[in-house]
């Protein structure tokens, strides 16, 4: 809706998906009449797609046609408004333009011409600063076209890379997406999938079988479940085409149009100074007991609306978008319910990528910290936790958007530093009275400091008294205030208002070198 | 003091004539206030208590009281203590450390970990707490240690006063047989019956005639309702005798038969009594508690619509006689069953030592609950079995009932009499005589209490649910509403304790007003994070039979023979709901278009002001076409061609939304609103799920495939959160359909989980001692 709405209002500035259409339309207008005639013919043919038989086949699989998908993604009313013209654009749209590869027309494989259209649109989207949404339903390169379609891929990849950090890029995988085609979604900011009907893999089960002799189904190899829970390639999966497109519209409303735009502010009915009494008791008294960080997030943000990114992958960290007093914010939180909320390889990478997206698109970051440290063990060390953990550290340190941090309970060791601490230029850092900010937990610390001593329990008690509380950090100014949990929302909303005008200059460089 | 009583007496007399009194007199005439303040229902309690405490401040009771309970009742006792200037000590378990009663009390002592046997029933720890805090008296609340004579003895040994009845009264009333004998001796009506060998059918008929029809016949040895037959005439008695004596001989080898009066359409009505240590006792009118599920009260009201003043007086006097007979010196309840002809029979006095430990549906061990048994019997006869619970598995319920009837403190009685029962209990425990006479006890107005529970009313009228109250808002801003609760936003309803959320009480000058207020109160009650029974409560209070007063203890099972299914929408209500849902949908869609613009970021938006929103809305598998258009705050909505105007503030953040549909004011709660168009709306108490799609989306949605639901017969999931008590199978075992797989205990209930089909166990995902959540996988069959 917002997409369409913004389109309608875009006027001089073309935007979003429809902007892509408009490019196509405009190029048509500049053609001689005879060519227009041809386009008319083609459009008619395109409207039929691959013929009724193939349309039915697509529907039978529970999948929609490209044109239908577009009609769902856009505001239906704006569509009706410009009736014929839109239909016209839609035809082109469905045929070749945009990244929506109409399965019934080309079997979804990518031709050189197809790629060219996509590139044109992306170039245009970048020049005007409008997000790109790709609805992917493609079989990979057209083998018949040979190297040309490979070149086509590379052209698109280049555009994806060029657009990265300039305009938000979203991929919605709505069918098979195999071979080279998978790298375009991988390069975009967010990849969503449709359950049961979409697959993403480099090589399909047949090739896998012949090469590695593994027996695996499409679903197991590259289905929505695999990519949202095991590989972390996709950010979320939805039940079907309609659900997915509805959610995409909702998601889109959180994003700015480009990196030059501030985070959008929606009309807000939730009072910014609302007290949240239920937070006062949410952190259990025993520090070994888990609670659900998602509860805190839901209570603090506007109307309990939280669009979680990667909800089923690396669940020990929660990331997603929400609004505070109407303004989009990115939320990062450790999840004590899963693996005590520790940081490991997957959660660090998940967090880092999200933080960098928010930073690139001017979305303020709110971090809820309850982290006992990095996950120890050979699996993690061999896997390169040092390198991957550094990504999250890097991302937070690099981010120049407003950063508000709330330490709800544990903030131990290096993980404390990493989680948007004051030292990494956190703008406002709060601690709840339950916060424990220290190098490590009491037990471990006492074992090291008082090695061989007898009176371990006393030493532990002393340690807890001295270090396992928010005061040591507060007296040094590492946290700005110790706040009542119930006032968290009011404080954050107020801080975000103050921080809107935040400006940070970094020294010139070609680009930074995040430890990949 | 005497002077005061006189003046009070005259005040009452004058008050009856409806005269008004100078302000200064009111201060002294506390009792007048007690009687009449209730007309000013909103301030009633406040005023009552303030004046009352003014009067009582001269009376020295205790310096410090320990409240040996938790939750709502602990809070309730602490409130009165505060009013009386008594310091309070709360006890709590680990998990209750930050609960409301702990916060309210002046001091708090942790008495152990979460399980009640280790904390609230841990006498050693509680005695320790009493010594440590030097509390002079203990208020036990209800349940837990309130009827434990050991505890009362321990207290006596330490010279600590037990605020409750004396040990001997507890004991006398605790024993079923003794209490019945005592009642007979005190000339209290008891259920007439005969227990012994019956020679032949003629003798059976003679006994039956003596008792009066209808009668119930069964083998004495048969437990519960097993083999129970009901006879309405001689013929049936003969039949019943034949079957029962055969059964008695063959099944039990014991010829004795039990023939007892069968109480037809029984109502459960109880009398509140109040006694002191000087042999005085009063009856404080009755409470109607017939609306029950699994022998636990759901709704109670005072007075009863069924009783006339004659019956009331007779019942009251018998109750007082019984209280006096056992030297009852506290607040207590005498329970009666009342039949359709207003004959009443003593059931029990609420200060039993221990309630019979376990009962099961269809196997009640309480003789007193014959009607329930009879009902089960009748249903069996019809061949209707208990409906399956949950998905693909059968479960039988049994509960360790810990004092369903013993609530020492009954808000409805307090509302109509103006007395603070807790305060009176504390006074008499200290040894003061009662300060009222029977003539002082009024019935002012009407009060209704709904027990709001964290339970799912759609499963056997209430299976416990647990969770964290993510949002919680009591409707105390409404007139005539009182909420006794022990929770706050953020509280946990855990598997360890009673799942009661609150006692919601409304008060009005008459029953109609009280019920109307209850309706509003239920609609305005915001409880999120746990499943609750508001839908059921609201359905009962608007039920025409209930409103007329035509009900008995079988009400729920009679009205909902196939289980509670939520409110049945009339066509008009359905249209209202659809119109409201559509308006909400459009309101949120319109809002999504309103971005606050940043300076030179976006080109001003051309408003895509749509004239008409064509929507397709699905409710209960029916699809309706809706066309909505709006102007300002008013939506004009055409539901299936019928036009409705819907007005509201459309505040999408507020948990409560007051909506006006064509002049009808409705309070709705929108519980969830998803991007895919699904919405849950609480309307008329029941939560309805709707899915709203634009016309285009609805057209395309037809192509979406139905996802195949997982085959539930080969898997067993927990129907509710709880703890696994025992697991009866291991992987590789063969199980038959209906065979017990494991037992899950939640709150006070044990749920036997059985296999949905015959097969081999593939894997077992739980072990004894595990805590499981609702929907957790317990076992898989191959």
C-alpha cells in the first residue's frame, strides 16, 4: 500500500517497483508508432502469458502469475485509478521488465534481453533513489542463450552491488531459483521465501546426486525451511504468495526510500511516554533463569508491532524492525531463552548484517543487552568465532545512526563491549537495576582471582556486591543512567527525538574493510 | 459504647424511613453507613471502610499479622490490615518474590521454592517466619493451611493466634459423618436416606416413600455414581432395587444398598455465618453458587434470586444453630442444596479438615454431589461420552481439589451487607464480641461475582493455561465494580498455583443493574498473555435462563451439552462485527499511508483517497462481501448489502476500543492484526478470528493451496502447559488406541494422555519431571 501510495505521490521521483514500470513505459512512448503497434501485439501475447494451460498449471501449484503478484503488491486502488495505463505497464512488467521473471512465459529462465531490462530498471531506481523489489521465480540461465545469459547475470549482480547501501533491495523468492540466479537475491538486503513453493540452490538434487551421491529433496536442499533455519540465506518465509506479498507491503513501510532519506515516521497512536509496568518484574531474580527478550521488545515498541528478521535462525539474537513514536527503528536484542543469549558465529553474523543495513539507511538502533559472553568451544573457535564476532563489533562501531542501548541484565566480558556499548560510540546507554556489567560472572571470576582459596562463597558474594551490578559502570559514565524498566519506552522515545539531528563525520576512505 | 449502639439503633430505624442525616451523625453512625452507603455503590467500599476503621481504631487487635497465603486473598487480607493499622508479614515462594502481595505487605519472608508443598504448606518454614517477624496472629486465607489442625496446634503452642475457627470446630466439620450427625442434632435439614440391607422390593418401596420421591438407589459399596439409579415412583424403585441389589451382590459381594433422597434440579446456596468466642453467631444472608464447573464455582451472587425471606430465614437460623453447636468463632460458610420446591438440605460446613483427595468426572467420591453423578449417569445412559479433549487424544480429568468452597472472604456478601468480613474475623480472633445483631444485617442491592480464571473455557469449561500477563487492565474505572486480584501487569500465571486471575464483582441496586455492570466490566477487562474464561462468564450472565433465575448446579452442562463454543452471533451482531473489523482494517490501511514527511525527503503525497474499499471478509468459514468508505471518524460499511455506520476514535494502539455501530455502543478489543489480513477481535466476550482481504487479494487467494495439516493421530501433543508426572511407554512399545501414554499435571489437575490410534511408539519426547508447554510434542507413533 505504502509502496503504491508513494508511487502515486512520487511525481517527479519515480520509485519502488512501479518506478521500474514507468521506465519501461517511458521507453515505449519514445518509440515510433509502428513499433508501438508491435508492442501492442506483444503485450496482448504477454497478457496471455504462456497460454491458459500454463497459467492453470501455475495456479494449480498454488502460485500466482507475475501480473497477479504485482496487483497484490501494489495498492489495488491506485492500480484501478490509472486503469489502462497501468495495465499497459503491467504487461511489460510481466513480460520482461523488472526482476519478476514470469514463470509461464519463459519457464523462468533468464535471457539476455530479460537481464538487460532488469539492469535498466535498477539503474533508474538508483538514480531516483527508489527501492527495488524482485519477485523471483526463475529456473536459472537459459541454456539455449549460452554465455549471453551468463553475462546477463553478471550485469544484474553488478547493479545489485552498486545499489547496495543506496536503495533498499528486497528479494521475494516465489518459485525455483537455481544456479546463477541465486546470487542476485543473496546480494540484496533481504531475501524472503514462500513456503513449499520456492527453492534456492546452486545445483539441484539431480546434480547433487551425480556429484556427491547424496540423496536430497528440493525442499531439504533449498526449501524455505532450510534457508530460514539452517543456512540463514533467507530472512523469513511466508505461507503462500498472498501472505508473502501482504507481508512484503507491511515490511516495505518500515524502510526509507533510499540512503538519502531519513527513517520513515508513521502516524502513531501509542503515547511516547507510555509507562510499561509489566517490565518491572520481567527479569527474574535468579540470574540463571531465562526470560523472553521478545516480551521486552513488544512492550516497548509502538503497538507491540515488531517485524522480526530471521526469526528462526541464530535465535540467541533477535533482530528486526519496529517503530518508536512512529519512527522506524532497528532492534537488536540478546535472547536469554536460547543458549543463554550468548553470541556465537551465526548470531554475530546475523546481528552484524542487520546493524549495517540500519546504519546504511538511517534507521536508529536500539539494543537490548543480556549477554553472558561469546560461546566457548572448539566448534566455535575452529569455525572462526574471532573473525565472525568481530563483524558484529565492527558493525556497531562503524554505525553512525542514533544508538540507544539498554542493559537489562548480564553484560559480561568482550560481549559487553560488542553490544553497542558506550565505548563504541553508543549515544545513550541505560542499565536496568538488574544489570550486571562485569568482565565475567561471579563464579568464574572468583575461581580465577581466588584460585586455591577456601572461602569461595564469601568471595563470590563480595564479587557480586562489588561488580555484578550497574554501579561500577555507572560511576565511570559507561552507562548514562540506571532507569526503572517501566520508563524504558518513554526514555528511548525522548532520546530518539534528541538524536534526530545527530551528525557524525568519518575520515575519508575508499571503503572500510570489515573482517569478512 | 452502649450509647453508641442506641444511637445507631435509632439511626437505623430512621434510615429505614428514608430520612437524611446531618453529616456529623454519620461519623458516629458507622452502621448506618454500612447499611446505606451501598446505595452509593461506587464509593461504597471506600466509605464503608473509612468510617468503619474510624470506629474500630479504638479497638486494639494485633500489632502484626502474618498472612499465610498468596495471591488475591493475601492482598485482600493485607488491605484490611492496613485499614486497621495492623502491620503485615507476607510469606512467599521463590517465584513469588516480586508478586503483589509481597509488595503490599510491610515485611516478607521467603518460605521455600515454588511447589506449594515446599513453600505455602511448609509449616516449619512458616513457623520460623512467624518467630522471626514476631507476628502475633496468622491469617491463613483459604486453601493451603487454612484447615490444617496441625498448623493450628503449632500456632497455639507458640501462643500465636489463628484467625479462623477453633481446632475442634475444624475437626468436627471436617469429618463427613460427624458433621452430618452434628447437623442432625442441631436440627439442621440433612439429606434423608437409608444405608443398609434392604430385604426386598417392597421394603425398598417403603423406604423410598418414607424418604419421598425422587430417590436414588445404588450399592453402598459402589464408589461414586457407579450403578446409581434414580426412581421417581414405586415401579422404578422396584427396578432400581433389582438392578442395584444384583450389582451389589455380584460386583461387590456386599448386599448393602444406599437409598437417598434425590435432589431434583439442585441449587447450591450457602449461608455466610459469623461467630465469636462468646457464643454469639449471626447469619449474613446467602450466596447463590449454583453456576459451577467441575464442582468449582464460576459465578456467585448475593442475594439469591430463588430464596424468599422465609426460606432465607429458615436457612440462616439453621446455619447459625449449626455454628453455635460447634462453637464456631469466625467467618464461615454453611452450604446447602436447595431443590426446586425450596426444600433445603445441609451439605457441609466449609471448615473441613481435608477435602477428599481426588475426584474424577463421573466418579465423584463426594456423596454430597449426587446431582453431578446422576448427570453423568444419565449421559452414559444416553450413550454420550465425554467429548475428546484436544487433538487426537482422549483425556480424563481428575483434580486434587483443594477447597473449592472455602473462600473465607466473599465480596458479594460484603457488598450487600456492608461488612468487612476479614475485619470481623480479626476482631473475633482477638476475642471481641460481635458488634452487630441479626437485625442489623441488611440486604442492600445486588452483587454478582465472576471468577476470572486463566483457563481455556473451550476445553471442559476450563483447562488451566499459563503465561505472563503481557497486558493487564482491570475495569475499576467503571461504576459499581470491585476487583479482588493479586496480580499486576507482568505477573506470571504459573503451573504451581491456582490459575485464578481475580474475583470480579459488580454491584447494583438490583440484579438487572448488577448484571449489566458485569457485562460492561467483562468487556472492559484487558487480559493479554494468558487464555482466560471471560467468554464463558459473559455468556452465562446474558443467558436468558440465568437472567430469569432458572438454573441449578447442572446449568453449564445443560446449556452446553457439547462443551462451550463461545458466543453465538445473531445476524445483527455478526454484521456489526464484520463492519467493525472492516473499519479497523481500512483505518489501519489508511494510517499506513500517513507518513510524517521529513524536510525535502519526499515529494508531497498525492492522497490516493479511495472512495470505496471493496473487501472480502472471512468469518467461521463464511465469506462476506463488504464495501467500506469513510469520512473522518465514521465508516459507512455495507455488509452483504446491508448498510451500517461505524464510528470510533480508531485508536489502533489502545487495547480497548469503544465503537458505535448504528447507535449501539460496543466495547471491543483487537487482540491481533496481521499483515496477511488476519485479525482477532474480542467482541461480546468471545474472540473471533476474521481474515480480511481486498477483493483482488481474495480472488487470488482462491489459488492458494490448503496446507496439509500434520497427522495428529500418530503424534501426541500436550493440550496445556504443565509438568509430566509419569510416562508409561518407551520407544518400540506397542500401544493400543486409548492407552495411557503419560500423565501431565497442571495446577491441580492431572491429565491422562492417551494414544490416538494403535501403533508402535517411534519416539518419546518427555520424561517424568519435565515441564512442557501447550502444543509440545510428547510422543510419536510410527
